[in-house]
C-alpha cells in the first residue's frame, strides 16, 4: 500500500476516492500527459491560449464541473472539480488557471446568485469550451478591495451604463463574457476594450489584461443578484486578516504587561510569538491574493512583505518550538 504512483500519490490515498472520482482523476491525468505536458513550455513561451485543449476539456465536462447536467455541465461535486484542476495543472499550469477561472470565478457566482434565465443565457454557452468567462474585480490602485472600487454603474432607462477600469483580469483576452461585481457583460461589447496582455512571471498561456469600460451599456437584467451583493464576497478575507492581526496584538500586549508586572510570561510570550509570526505570514500572503497580479510583481511591496514575514516563523524559535513551549507550560500549570 505504500508503493507510490507517478506524481507521489500512494495507492492507499487513491483507494480512498470513490470509483467515479478515481476514473475522472485518471482520465484528466492521461489527458494532461498526452495533450498538455508536451506543449506546456511552448504555450508559455508564446503566450498562446490553448484553445483546442480547452474545447476538448469542455467535451469532457471539465469546464463546468458543478453545473447541473440540464445546463450542459458535468453535474459533479467540488471534490471532482478539485481533482480535475490538480491533474490538468500538473500538465500545464496555465490551462489549469483557465479551467479554474471559468468554473469558480465566472460560473460560480452565476450558479449561486443568478436567475434561471441568467443561468441559461450565461452558463450553458460556457460549458463546452468554445467560450470562457472571466471575473473582473481588481482595479488599479486598490486591488480586489470591493469597498475601494471606483468603477461606477448608473441606470439610464432600461440600461446600466458602466465606466471604469478593471486590472489584472485573468482570461480577459480569451473571454466571451465577464462578471464585474454584480454585472454580466458579453464580449466583445461596445464600450468595453482590453489593455495590452501583461507579461507575467508565470502562467503566461493564460491571458491577463486590463478591462476598460467607457459608457458601456448593458440591459438592466444583466445585474447578477441584488444591488451590492457582490460586495460581501470580497470582504470575508479582510475580516479574517483583521482578526488574526488583532489577536496577535492582544497576545503581545498581554505578554508585555505580565513581564512589566514581573509575573511569569513564558507561555504568553510563546503564544504571542507564534500568533504574530503566523499572522504576518498569513496576512501578507492574503494581501497578495487580494491584490491579484499587482501583488505578484516586484515593483509593488506586497511580495516583499510576504518574503519578509516568512522568516518570522523560523527565527527566534520556530512555530514548532513555540507550540512545544506552550504545551509544556500548560502541563506544568496543571501539574502544580
């Protein structure tokens, strides 16, 4: 049972998956080995969109894993989707990104918040791989902070009129539709233009560019969900970061107060160091996620903060050592 399969997967791990998921996983792995791995370097070098392979993945159901069969999808669960993306990405990371953006960022919100009519119009045509969608949230200067978004929409009769710029949008050049906050826009479309394709550090076969909206008019029924519903989606990550920072701060203050009072503070100091270092790594990592492409480039400070934060879990006592210290102090307290 400990014999490893190609890709460092053990037989025991593989056997735990349901039979349908094992078959899907092997099918995606075979496809990646046969159709993606041999051309991945060429796609990356030429910034080439894998149109033929995406269409084939659509025929396999991979471009719409969770979408019900009546809408043209595979009707499978999130585990199946995760397995498919892992195996496809193993062959070509860029293709994996195209698959995941279409499934999660584009189709996902429509599947959850869209009306039945919107699902038929905006999901069904995007299940076969002929078309892919993108999700436009990030903006120049404020990343994915929905609260700081400057793109505006105003109602004019039976239409929404959109103005603004969205930055670092994955699949933008290859997309046929986009969801911006809570709006759906077909592409190409009057009033919508694309910036240059960004030359990124990696994932080069997946296009990334700005989306510019200049008096872009769309029907009223192209709003996805109620007004402002998209705002909540982007806020949870910031809330988790704030909780982590404040928890670490309060633990640090408590340890400092105990030391000032000349009381035992070993456990609290270890807790503070552990919480603060892991919060620093977590928050700096999430900052990159929130900023998207702007957090990935070296001329922005986010990636430096992540590199600087990572060492804090190692120096002055690793996180593992801090946990040993905390556990040891707890045992001493209960034994005394």
